[in-house]
């Protein structure tokens, strides 16, 4: 029986989305709810880039 060898992942999804969440939290810190909605709208439309 061969021992299993784990490959190094090319892309770690969990780490990626945690970093995105942290970047969004830093960017929206101190904003009012209305300002956050505008920020998220611009983010969805691609006018703001996180990466």
C-alpha cells in the first residue's frame, strides 16, 4: 500500500475569500450604511477592484 502524497494546491479558495472579506471590511470601516451600499454597488459593477 502506497502512502498518500498530498499535492500543494494551486489556488486556495478559503484563503482567497478570507482576504477579500478582510479588504472589504477595511474599506468600509467607518462608513454609514448608505455609503456601504454605494461601495458594494460600485464593487459589483466592477468600478472598484479589490485585488
